């Protein structure tokens, strides 16, 4: 090993703390990391950024984090969150992912409108805005599916909306921690991740333990999100399961789907 070259590289490498100043408290949490708002210290760039920090102290970095980084470095679409840079800190075994900062997400937007409705101070939501959001979600997912990628964790909290600026109103699909290539998996995707998709947005085939995941699971989740945008209530509201559950099956969720859509019939 060229130790002089390595030492020079370490000296030239800029840490995330050298370049960015953190703005207040944590603003979110992903599949495996905490997200903070940050600004560049040099003052030449006034944009806000999101920094997802992954702490690998005492353990190896999660496979989900590695797969998300690998996927996002290969994907480029206006409706996908943009991974701009990856910072590695050897001293404290931390990885920082630099993203564009999105001011809003659908979970908070729905929560705001639901609270206004409950207090009888309904804030009008233009049909054109809902159409735009749906169109952009579908555009982003179509791009992923065209490149043989399943998201597998679509829910309102993972649909971001850009605030003031050039991309105002732009939808950004985020949190690719469960995303996987599905064109030629070496093993069924269910063996890699037996439990995917948050329960309220989980399709019947996932609840019943399907070994092979298809584009349908993302489209089912989008349908659930659309219903929630229109009514401000989840379509298949049920008791959430344990986040560490080892089985995708949930009787309450399946019963709720049957109540809404009817029981399957055998012909």
C-alpha cells in the first residue's frame, strides 16, 4: 500500500462538517438513518440540503444502505430524490448522504388538512394539485419500473414536495432503502426482505406471503395514497404491526381489504 498517497488523500478529503452547517434538530428518519437540514458554510450556495446520516459504529453498514446508494447513483429522474454526494468518516464510522432538501411531504400535508377538517376550518385542496401530485408519482414509478426497480415502500411520508425555488411543487420519491432490482433476482425477493411496505399500503399478495414481488405492489400503494389524498383518511386503516415483525401476514389488514373490496370468489 502507498501510505504516503493514502495520507495525502486523507489530508485532502473534506468532511461533511467542513463543508456544511447543520440547521437545528433532526427533520426526519429513513429506513436506516436520521435526516438533518443543512446549508453550505462557504455562503456561495444559499440552497438548503438534506443530510441523511448512517451510523455504523460497532457493526458493518447495512445492506439496505449500500443498495440505496448504489441504486441512486445509477438513477436520474426529476421525480426521484437526487443523491448529490456521499461522505465517509473513517474516524467515527459514519456515512452521510447529501440530498436536495424538500420542504414538505404528503404525510404532513394530509395531517394538516385532516386537522383543519376536524376543526371545521377546511382548507380547500384544488383537484388540479392532486392530479399533478398523482401524475408525478406515476412518472417517477414508471421510470423506476422501466429500469427494473421496485420501490417497495411507497407511503405518504416517502413522497416529498419541493418548497420555494425553481422546483416548487415538484414531487420527489424518497427512501429507497427497500428498493430492489426485479429483472433477474438470484433468490426470491421475499427471502431477502420478508416484510416490506408499511401495513396500510401493503397489497394482498404481500400479506399472503407471495415469494415474487412485481410492479403491482407499488401500484397498489399508489392507489392507497390517492384515496388518502382525496379523503384525508387511509383506505385500509388497521392496527399497525410490529416494525420488527418477521412475517408480512396481518389478519386485521386482510380483513379490512375484504370489507372494502369484497371477499374473493371461486368460479
